[in-house]
C-alpha cells in the first residue's frame, strides 16, 4: 500500500492517490531437480546414508559415505 501526493494537478490544488498496489511481474523459474544418490550404489538419504558432492574434473559427482574417494 502506498500514497502519492501530486501538487497542482489540473484545476485542483493537489491530488492524493491512496491505497495503490504496484504489481510486479513474477519471473518464471525453470529448474530441474534430481534425487541426491550415490553414482556407484544409487543409495540416497532415504536409505540412511549421507551423500556428499565432490568435483571431479569439471563435473560435480555425488558419493555416499562408503564410496567417497580420497
């Protein structure tokens, strides 16, 4: 909610706009999601193992607590 006071508008000495709502366009977000699972055994958080991301070369790989490389 906002107010705008415009002095000397036409024949009136002032004009007050009240309760204005400025609509902001929402930006559409395009995303893809994937379940976080180990690339070796395909186990994830629902299986009770922790999953860690490691960068190998230029790619990000997910490993469980048993298969994480050193």
